[in-house]
């Protein structure tokens, strides 16, 4: 399978894992050793200022911290849109990439937007490919506005709807179908 870096994984109706139900994951790395990414649509009820004050100069004061995934949830992961994409430590797509460790004073002026995640999502060798074969995920190219959406709670439905008529019914699937 070709690398899925820079693609969105949209959870299908067949994915019931509570970590990934109704999620949109941006794949940041995918190779023979596995894959990693961050969940884009799970804001937490805590701000970056409250949880990771050291990163406050890189985001707006009231920006929420996002749950990036179940792996290392106590570690902050920074995803940024940069005016000079080559400054990203891990380029993902276009002008979006991950910044690792302390963000140098030279890089800070080039950050156009940033989002902070608690942890990340990870898959071991062949695990994501197996989930793709089981139709747990639907793929779509990522765009900057997906990553930095002002309405993360609507992202899952909106991305499915833009994929076309065959996904519209799925986009309306409630989180818990038994409540329908």
C-alpha cells in the first residue's frame, strides 16, 4: 500500500472502538513500520493555557487542547501550518507539519496556525492496512481547513458529505445507532 501520509482517515460505520468512533484522523506518517496521526475532531474541556502553558505563545489563549489519540496522552503534540513548510520537523502535506520539542524563536514567526493535541494515534506494522481491508476507514485528501476547523464537532459529517452522495447517509449516522 502506498503511504497515507497527508490523508484523512474517516471512521466508517463499522468502527466501534470508542477511541475512533466518528473520528477524522490526519495521518502524519505511514510506512512499513506502521502509522501515526492525530484525531482532528475531539476537543477536550481544557484549554492549552490550562494544560500546556509553555505552548500558549503558539496558539490563541482560549484554544482547546485536542485528544490526539490513545498513545502517550500526557505528551503534547504540535501540528502547525507554516509560511515556510520546510521548517516542519515532520512535513505532512502542503504547509502543514509537526513541530517536535522546543519551537525555536526562528520558527515561531512562520507559524500561521497551530493546534495542540494530547497524545497521538498509532498503528503497528500492517495494522492500519488490515483495518483498511476491514473497511474500518474511508480515505480522503486532507486540506488545511480540515486540520484547523472552527467546528471540529461537525468535521466527521462534513468530510463524509463532501465525498459525495454515496456517503451522505453515513454522514448522518448517530454516534450510538441504538439511540436512533
